[in-house]
C-alpha cells in the first residue's frame, strides 16, 4: 500500500497541536469548514474540533452538526481511497458517522473497545467510566472523487431515543462526562488505497452483545450485530447468514439496496447456548458471489448490581454546611422513593451513603418520624451506609484517625443492632496498605474504592480494576475484598445522563467488555453511584431501571445494599478471585501540601490527642470518682477527621482563589485544623494537670510527662521566670537547660531530661537563681554578620558536621563510629538545602492528561547569608543561619546534641504568597548509593521498591514519622514530624510513571506545592516552620526508628505548677521526684491508645507490635489491679477473656506488626 497521505488532521499520539478539546463546549468552533490544503478553517483558525456532537448531545443543542473538509486532488486519480478515523469514546451514547463524499452519502459504524493505550488523552476522560477507542476505515471509491476540489462532510448521528432537557441549568446538572453524545476524533486521514481488490466486501464482523431478551416464543436470545465494510459501491445484494452452535443451526436473510460507500449494519438475535458459534455469510452483491466465514462467542449473561448515591464532598461544590443539608435532602428523597416503591413487584431502587457524616447530620436535623424511617430503611437494606465517617486522605491520616473514622459510624449503627460491613473510599485515588488490617480489625470485610484518575492514575497505570473484585492484602497483614470502580456516579456514566434504555444498550456493552475475560470469574459487577458531588438525587433512573429489566433479561440491573454484591461474589467465586498485596501510594495527599501550616498543625494534633487520652485515662484510673470527658475527645477527633477529609476547598480554589465560595470554604477548612489543634493542646494540658494537682509542694515546680509507653531521653520546653533554675528534687543538681526566649517576666526554656520511663512523670524544683548558682547560661550566642567566613564546623563524640554558609546547607556529615561520610558531596543539591521549584502552569505537573506538555520545573537554590549565630550549651551546640532565598527569607538552625546520637535541623521560611506554580523541597542526598529506602505506614514499614501495588504513586511517597535510607554498612534515619511526604531520586516532574526506581541515597522532603488545578489551595505564604531529626548507625532497627519517629512527633510534655497544699496524697503521687502511672514491660510493642470504653464499663487499651515478632507483653498499673480483661476488635466487639496475673496485671498477645485491643475493668 502506498504510504502517501493526502491530508490528515490530529494524531494518534497525545497532544496534537491541530485539535481543540471542545468536549465541554461543543459549539466553540461551530460547524467547522476545514481547508485540508491550507490546514486551517474557513475563518483561518488552525484548530479542528476534537469532539463531534450528535443530535442527542444536550450541550450541542440537540441538533446535527456537519463538519466539512475541502481538499484538492491534483494527481492522477487511483482506483480507491481510504478515509481512516481514529476515535475515542468516553460516554455511553456511541454515534455512527454519515460520510458525504461530494454529496454522495455512506455510513461508518464504529466498534470501540476498551482502550489499551495506558493513558488518558484529554481532561474530561479522567472522570469517566467508559474510555474506549478504535479505528474506522471507509474505502472511498475513486469514481466519487474528481480532480481539483473535493468535499467530505461528516455528520454524527445517534439514532436512538433522546430525552430532551430544555433548561440550561438542568443540562449543567447532567454530568458532562456522562451525557456527551458523539465521537471524539484523535486523527482523520485520507490516503490512496493501491491494494488490488476484486471482492465487494473489505471486511465482515459478527459481534455478540451483552443484551439478552426473551423472544416472543419465550426463548432467551442474544442480540448480535452484523457489520459489512464495503470495498466498492453496491447497487443491491441478497445475503444469508448461517449460525451454527451447540443448539443447532439457524439462518437469517438480509437484503441490501444501493450503498455508495462505507459500512452496512444489521441486527439479529441468536438463540442462547453454550460454546463458540460459527457463522457463514454468503450470497450475491451486484451479482458477484460473497462468502465470509468466522466465529464468535456469546457474551456473558451479567448481573449488574447498582448502588445509587450522591458522592459526599464536604465542600467543593457548595459551602460545607450547605452540602450537609443538600445531602440530607437526598436522604429525604430516597426515603420517599423507598416508601413509594414498597409494594412494587419490580424493586428498582436502593440508596447508598458513602459517609457516616451524612447520617449523623440527618439524625441531628430531622424529626423522630423521619429518623425512625431512615433506621428502618437501613435495617431493611434499602439504604446502605459505608463504615467510614468521612472520606479520608488515608496516607495523611494517622493510625487512630483511621480507627476513629470507623468508630463514629459504628456508634451510629450499634444502637440499632447493626454494624458497618463496607468501607467506601470515593474520589481519593490511592490508599494506605494499612487499611486492610484496620478494616479487618474493625470487622469490615468489604471495600469500595471508586477512585478518580485526575492527578491520580492508580487504576490507569495499574489496571487493577480488571481484576475487581480482588482480595487486597496489606504487607503487614489484613485482607479485604475490594471493588475498584472506574469512577463514581457510574449509573449515568454507563447508562447515560439521563439514563435511558437506548444509551444503556451501548454503554453497558462497552463497559462490560473489560470483564469479558476467561480470568474474570464472577457473572456480576458493581455499577457504583448515580449522582456527582453533592448533586440532587434524581428519581428518573428508578423508572429507567424498571424499563430496562422489562426489556432485557440480561444484563439484569439489581438494586441492592452494596454488601449484597460482595456477599454474592464471595459466596460463589471466592476461590477464583485474585489476591494483590501492596500500597497504593499517596497521589492526592500532595494536596495537603497546598496548606502546609494547617497540615503541620493537624499532624501535631494527631500525635497530641492519643497522648492526652493516655494521660486522661490514667488520671481517671488513679482517682476514684473521676470521669473521662468522652464528648470533648469526640469533638476533637471530629475536627481532626474533617481536616483530613479529602475536600479542601471549592472547585475554583486554584483558578479564582478570591471568590467568596472559595474563601468561605477555606475559612471553614482552616478552622477544622485550628480547632483540632486547640482541642488537642487543651486536652493534653488538662490531662497532665489532672495528675499534677494530686500532690502538695513547697513552691513552684516543673512536671514532665512521658505519654509514650517506652523510656527515652529528650528535650522539652516550658515557661518559667527569667531568673529561675530547675533542680532535681532529690539531688538538687541543676537540670541542663537553654534559653529559647526571654521576656521581662517569663522565659521559655528548653531542658534535657534523661531516661524518663514510659507513662511516668518527673517533678523538678524551680528555684530563684542565687549568687552561687551555676545556671547553664552560656555566653551570649555569638553572631557573625555575613562576611568572608565560608564554612562552620560543629563536632562532638558522635559526629562532625561542616556547614556551607554560602549555600545554607551541610557539606559534610561524618559518623565517627562508622568512619563514614553520610552527606553526598557529589550531588548537585546540598544536604538540608532548600530547593524552590518554579513553573508548571499548563503542564503535566498540574494534571496527568497525556495531551499536556512535560512540567520541567526550574529549580532555584539561591541562598544569601545575612547573619550567622552560634551557640554552645550544656547538652549540645547549634548554629543558626538567616539568609535570603527565592521569594522569601529563611532561618535555619542546625543542632548537634551531646546526650543523644542525633542531629536536628529546623527551618523557618518567611515566604511570599504566589499563585504561580511552585513547590518547595529539602534535599537530603546521602552518600549511600543504591540504598534501600523505607518509610513508615500506620502499621509497619514500606520498602517502596517492593511494597507498591501496580499503579501506585511513585513521584512522591508518604510517611508517618520518617524515612530510612540504608545499605549493609550504614543507615540514616530522617525523622520528619511535620512534613508528611517525600521523594526518592528526584523532585516531582509530573511524569506520572508506571515504573520508577524507588531506591538510592537521595531523598527530598516534599514541603509544599500548589500544583492542583482544583480543590486544594492555589497559594500560601507567611512564616512556615518545620523540622527534622537525623540519626545514623550501622543499622536502623525498625522498632528503634518507630520510637525515634514518634518521640519527635510527640516529645515529653512539661508544665509549670505553682505552690499547692491541702491535698490528700496517694499513690502514684506520693514521691517528690515523680511516679509511674503504668508499665508495659517491652519497648517492641507500644501503647498507641488508652481511652474510655464506648459501650461498656472500663477502658480500651490498644497495643501495636513494632519489631515484627510474636509477643505477649505485660501491662501493669502500679497500685491498681485489673479485675477483668477481654480481647476485642478495633470497634470494641469482644472476642475472648484474658486471664489476670497474680499482681493484677495482664499479658496481651500480639502478632507481628499487628494491633491488639483490650477492654479492661479495674477493681
């Protein structure tokens, strides 16, 4: 075949410069007239409309749109030509094309199949369930053309019934990613066809569809298509199609009238049966014999479970509390529909709530009659509820966040005798691998993950939806049955918006093709959701479901409780389902970096709240008659969960940040972070105070608490008087201390406390500084204004650190015990250097659609020293630098501790607020080439080169407390208490890779960005403070790294107490030096939660195993006896009773990397 192309438009490669994405605005270029010779339109535009609407397209005005192409043929005409059309389909109403060549008409019938391209070529395609493509070729007989000017006119036809919506606002509500009717062009080309052809037919295809109906004779028949692709013009034809299968033979006759070019389409019905079907097409066309043989397989007879719901975005479309009422109105509508359909012989409606927040709001805002009606619907399975209170960014969430997220829903259901069965993560692109264990530990067996591919190509890159439902296991345990939906509001995206039989016939046929595989065992699928974000519930689909099930036996649309789908599949196919193991990464968690200061606040609250709960519980245990303030803690956890919830702001947050819709939503979101932090701060202070007011003293003192269950040494800050010193109450030795800030009457000091046992407190005396006291006031810190000094070195027994003052970073970090240089001097980035990445507008840094250019951010590293301050104090030394950096000023302090093998670095970045695309990183290039890189999940540690699921996010990764970079001879631990993301090998480039090496010595803390084009904040500025703690050794035991990480996120807690007497003092408060509140006899399992039981007497204590071994640690409460103890699940449902030891303690069995939850009652 001659490869010469006479003209072409577009490209099968992404990013064709001559195509305009007009999908959301079909009339933008009008009914285009294109000059293929000049490569422009009649108005001299250089863009061809990618989308071609049919008469069923609402945004296209429900009319036909002829697209015209003029071109010249100056050479000798050949016998035939080929018009090739590469197309894309993202909505159910597949069109066919009418093709007029110089006024003579023919047709092209497209047969799209699920795209195998591995990428999404336009922004609208990121939000669809259907993404299919194909190529249609039409042979244009040469006699239809002429030398000189020629014209081809293309018109998209739908051909099906159309429900015309004549109100523009109602059209907007229909979901543009579901109601588009037409074709998306990827490429059109016109070429000579020099193949010699004697046949009338170029190609024949017989296709079975998913459609089965009962015939007039009550036989089950399969709707099939016969496609004829003509090789020439035909005036008439008479054809017979013979079908042969396991149930015999059958013949169909087809007559043809004149067809000038293109394709011919017939529909016929084939009797249902088993096995392959062969066919023979024969007859005559224009008196020429025709014979074509082939075979096909009948499509599966599907059950399609439907779960209508409106997705819960707490914000985005409307202000948060308006969203609450809108979603409650949907529950009203659902209850009315359920009542209306109660006596129906054709059950066609159930409703699904994807967040317990909606149920909680409804119960608080409706009367008893409505609430009773809702509970009855839940109990009857007419309304199903996901087991999650809100839809979290699961990698940003802490361990207890994930558990409390289920706990709140369980509290709502438990009084009615129900428990959550299904978890729903909707929108959020990828999930933490700790979720299976936490769900399993909560008694929740099933997971719906209806992920959004925009900035999160988890499904696209990994293809796991093709295995759905599959068992998902976490690397550290847990197993749940997961359905990975291709989107949400899928009833519309597959059956049309509004859903209609004529669109569902095409949409279901395309969608179900992906599951027509031998390795897909079930005969059932889940079509998840009906409405988009916070949209009104439309009752029209109820009638559609009824009409569909009357017309077709299969696919059967089954309105059901979501758990019914999982139970059906598990009961019938569990042994045939796939199992996958791994972590999905943190695609959407980068949005938390768009508001890094509130995010840091929330991370502090995540650590402070469990600490407060432990101290609070122990105060109640040790003080008879006291009560635990559960409502206060619930309020704190709610605020925290609402900030971690995935909706950050309005849909226009990045494009119109000054809009009131965005400003109002962000004010609420920021309040959630502020409130969570304030509650945590208040409760931690109060819980400590409840202990500290239990004894008498002779004057002012400082009390330091260790809220962790293991012993450690560390720094803690407290406010005292400027001329006071801190003494040990027994030895009267001064406690090492440095001044942080001194005011006329107050001073913030930092003191070093050695070996404070877990869950204990230590008391220190405050004494006025006397003339003979040796207060640890070093000489005033030495300040050097920027001069010729280029480096500064700090050294102790463990490390020697050299700081490059011209770059504001470490140039050398030597571990003396290892005799190892840990900082990679060959890297272009300094160790601890701030990197500012500039640029990215309109690139793949903003979105993963394939038609955008690469990001290629410019990295700025400028640092101009303003001043340097050095300080030496009794437990270490520090150097503080202040300098100019891109778009701001930076203060950073490197601290070398003498009493721990640890280096600390803190940053204070006073940053200009900018809307231009940006990101900030801190580089940590370690001299450990090819190192293994790990970070901690809520449970255990992830080796990111081994533990990811297919399609997981690779350009940035999550952490709970820190990163380990290790080789056989050395290991570095980077504790990151404030910043929850990091990168391996390079900063974010916007490549969205399917594969990427996630090992090596260079890691980057991913501090902030504003790359999102929606939802997250468009800019941030002000003073941003964050810190890291660095340690090294030959190895980094994982349990040690866990403890170091959490000691950094939540250190000891100190408070100053004034003079107090009149107390009746009892244990454990009688010793002047302090006391122990509880003891756990291991540091390889830790207490992560200790709180009041929610539904019974006593307290819940939760342990986490952190060393990877089976253990049975002993829990003792000095001076108290445990009366009874029961092992329970995470939601406090008890499994078995534990024996009580002779001293009133208990042993708690726990599996490697696992959790054990116990309810205890005290004597």
